[in-house]
């Protein structure tokens, strides 16, 4: 458009009008300045242009949120995606930017499938702070190499095998097939996250000291494993297991292994640096809101119980009053009849 205006201006000025060349040059410069100014204002109003790779990553994230929807209003979902976009735009100069966006795009799917979601605003703020933390870490961390990724896969396999072997040693009556099945499923999920390491716990290999630390912590969780076993019906005999399997639920031994390996994942999280303050603040507010919700529910239940007792007492008193009135009425009629006979 600017070239067309300049060409038209040159043609008009090319006609002999007796004006000096300096005047023509001034008009040409003014026209160029006006075009640049208008173009700049239009670009500013439109906002910064997003690279194609970022636009594709955000589109994939929106699609995943549509495929597995969260119980959030549309405005909250836009806030969530905007948080991701702002972090990505702020790190456009990071080395390997396209590769990082690819990790974000591919790693968001397994993350989103597993993350707990709720319709409370306080929990939404936790999820928004969480994805901001993960994206900032992704954009700043060193990109994993192929050898580092393979080493991390081997380390996870070794740690998980160590954990399941320890579980079978602690509970020799468990079904080995169910324990190994849970082990395979857990490792499959870990490998998927390692291939697209959006989460900080899957972005770099462990040191040997960290591996030893994880194995030691697993051993110290043996009492927690007993608690889990009891919670899942341990000690109830084989009848409970058969009933559980027949009803379509996962085998108790599978669930025990699965829940125990989730505890191991929690120990892995303790090895990474502390989360940023904004995430800790969001978690604190969610805990406070959760306590408030639990307290409100308890108060509502207590009030309902009190109301129930009051209703029962009212009904009881009404019954007694009715009985007394009927008794008085009968006595009065009986007295009147005796007087008539006399």
C-alpha cells in the first residue's frame, strides 16, 4: 500500500507545475511518514504477531482442553491459555525456542489428562500457577539430549522395579501378575512424560546420589504401604478381592501397587528446586478455601441434624397434645352421658 501511494505521488509531482524539487521531496517524505505511522498504529492495535509454532502450540492446547474439558467457564479457559502465551512470548529469544514449543505442545496432553480439575476458583488459580511454573521452567531449562533422555528412562525403570520388588518382599501374598501389570502401566505413563518433558521431574537425569536417596525413601515408606493395604481392604481375605474384580474394579493388589508408586512420584518431586512463590501462594489459598468449604459443609450438616431433631420433637409434642385433647374430650363426653343417665 505504501508503494502505491508513493507511485501515485510521484506521478502527480512529475507533471510540470513550476514547484521546486525540494518541495516535492518534502511532500514525499511526509507521505512516507504518514504511511509508517498508520501502519504502526494498526500493528499496535492488533497486538504482537505470534510465530506460527506458538500459534500451533496454543491451538493444540485449546483442542486438548476441548477434547477433555475442564469444569471452567470459557473466560477462565481463556485466562489459562493466555498465561501460557504470555510465558512463551516472554521467552522468544530462548535457544531452541521451536523445540521448547514442541515439548509444550506434545507434553500438554499427558499432563492435562492426569491433572485433577475442579470448578472452584481457588483450585483454578492453582492449576494456572502450575502451568505457568512448568512453562517458565521449560523455557529456561537446558534442553534434554537424546542420551540424557535415554538415561532418565533407564533410571525410572530401575527405580520403579526396585519399588515393586520391595513391595512384593513386604507383602509376599500379593499377586505378582497384578503388581507387574501396575508397574508396566506406571512406567508407560512415565515414558510418555519423559519423551515430552513439560513437567520438571522429567526434564533431566538424576545423579547417582539422588537415585540412592529415592531408594532409601521408598524403604522408609513401608509403614505407609501398610496403611494403604488396609485402606484398600487388606486382611479381609480373598473374598473381598474376588468381589472387587467381579464388580469391574481394579484388583486390590494392582491398586495398592499403583497408589504406592504414586507415593514414589511424590518423593521425586522433593528432589527438584522449590516452586516459585506465586505457586506456593496459590496452593496456600486453595488449602484455606478447602478448609472453609469443609467447615461450611460440617456446619450445614450439623444444622440439618438440629433441624431434624427439632422436627422430631415438634411431631412428638403434637402427638402428645393431640392425645391429651382426645383424652379430655372422651372424659367430657363420658361425664355428660353419666349425668344424662342419672
